[in-house]
């Protein structure tokens, strides 16, 4: 069972996963002399500011991903890219260190997935373009049809094709569903937030979404000059010894700074702890308060593997299927959309076809994510050991002072938070013998310094505290 001329495909969700899947399907089909009809069901207006156009994302894209997309003929205009980020500042409980990546392709750019935060409408005409709207228009330019309606439920037809039922629009009789014509393939790109993911319960094919956790994202208006004076062209990363915190990051975006907190069940209590930490507060002017109502969300993010994200004529792509742990959701959507389209057009659209062609790519991401979980667990454990935090900064500073040094540790930390490399690649660099030896020496030095300082304090008649 393969896609053939004039087959109809429904894609539910018009974010990057949905739009890219449509682009790859249409482009590959054209090369195979197959004409496809692709409908993208997306009710949100990505040209709207605030929640109506928001896709709940930190909003960064790596230079490496942009190069890969450019090779596929997918370009990003300057209006989509807000700030080029060419360095980062790592903040720990011990101190902070400025790090410039060793290679230009490790840079990233900040973006707005929708038209910007709540309140940005006062700046119209907006000085930027929505990232998601750009991708949706790109899919439409390649032949996809955008249907700005919300899907109410899904069902199988008598010949086991798929049918989409739409919610009633204003003026229509309540409870009156609008059925679609049958679709030969249904692609779900519904993410983990909202009710879209529950639609697939109707089809009862054994799908279970990946386990998830809550993040905290807030857009802080500071003004262009203040953002660049305080943050520069750097992403600020916070590895602080605060319970339940994985890490936090502050990203410059034009007039705004996006503040992201990732951890275990992030709530308002944890967010306040992080926001009022001295390492964070020093980035704001004295007495600063947000002059506009902050636009914030608490999206669910994938932290594990889904169960059976495919069936005959059905496949799920994006965060609701397989993504990268704590980073690079857009890059993962790009990769999985391409694999999905390739599988559907070259293998087929049965459950067995997706199991053989699509599922291995999902499992590959999950294996790499498990290594990521291990790295974060080790980091979490070592934060309770202050000499390690000091040693980490010592080694990174030493790398920065060596122009010919590969900057293994600094680049590994950079890629941990930006998505420019796999966790396997990060682990190989961070566990390199040269890095391990430097860290052990720096830890020994930090312990010796703390002991010597403690003895000096004792001699002066003060309590000995290490």
C-alpha cells in the first residue's frame, strides 16, 4: 500500500513538523512524478501576537540546522531571525565564565514562533516575521492547502481510509460536524499541548504519547538597548544548585529577553527561586520590573519515548512522537518530517512500513536522549560538590585562553543547550581523557584552595567552615 497519483493527505498541525512534512512530501512526490493533494489543518493564526499565535517554544535555531535546511532549498529570511547569538555565559553558584564557540557553525539565532509576545501588537508594523507562519506559507507555496479549522474528531471509513470531522464554525448549528472527504494518509503533528493529541484515541491503534514534564517560559520586555547592554549577543545559561532545576537560560530577542526554566515539574515556586537568584537578578537594572504584562506559558515537553506512533495510513511526527531532550525541537521536527515523507513515498503507508522505515529514526533519538538524561543526572549530582563547579569554570577559562585548543568542554556545554550536536557527540568530547585530566587537576586545586582558606580563617579565630 503506497501513495499514488492524486492521493489525499491530511496533516493535523501547522507548526514546523506539519509544514516541513508537507514540504518534503510534495517535493519528493514531484521528483517521483506523483501528484499529491495535501491539506494542513491549523486553526491558530501565527500572525497574531500572544497566545492565539504562540507555539510555546524557547525559540532558537542553530546555524548548522539553517545550513541543512538551505541545502534542501529551505531558507530563512532575515526578518525571521531576531538576534544572532555567537557566544554564551555560563553562570554557576561559584562564578560565571564567558565562552565563545570555536567554530562559526555553532552559532544560533533567536526567533519568535508566533508574531511575538502579548503586548507586541503595539509595535506594529512588527519588526520581525513569525517563524511558524513562514514555514506554513512555504508549504502552501509548494502546493499544500491551509484549512484554518479545528479538528473535532477522527474516524475510519468503510475502506479503512481516514476521515476528519471539523468543529462547527460560528453560525453553524451546535453539534453539527463537518466531515471531510476520505484521506489516504493522516499525519499528526499536534505536539503535547492542547487537545489535539487526544484525537488519536478515537482510532485506537495503541498510540501513547511520550512522557512529559512542565517547562516555564516568559518573555520579558526590556527594550533593545537594555537587552543588548545586559545580555549582549550571548545566551546566558544558569546551572544553579536549586532543587528540581535542570537549567535555566536567558536569550536576547530584539526588545525582549526570553527566560526559560527546565526542571522537574516546574511551578511558580521554582520559577521565583530561579528568577530571584543573584546570578539572574544581576542581569536586570536595579529595581527593574516588567513594564508590560509578561507573556508566559508552561508547555509540556517530551522527556521519553512514545508508544506506537503509527498505524495503517496514520503516523505522528514532532513532539508528540520523537524529539530531542531539552533542546532542538525544530531540528528534530526537520529530521523526522524528512524520514516520514521518505518512508511514505518509498516504502508505503502501512503500519509495517512505518515500523521499518520511520520507527528506527524515533528509536535513534530516544537512545541519544537516554544518554542526555545520564549527563544531566551527573551534572545534578556534581552541583552538590562546590569544588567541581569551580573546577568546571577553571578548565573552560583555560580552554578560552588557548587559541589552538579544540575547546572540547566549552563546546560540549554549548551543544548541550543549543542542539548543534547529539548527546553522544557531547559525551565523547566531555569525557575525552584530556578534559578528564584537566578537570581532576582543577578539582584538586579547588579542594586545596578551600582547605588552605579554611586554615587561614581558623588561625584568625573564626569557625572553620568549608
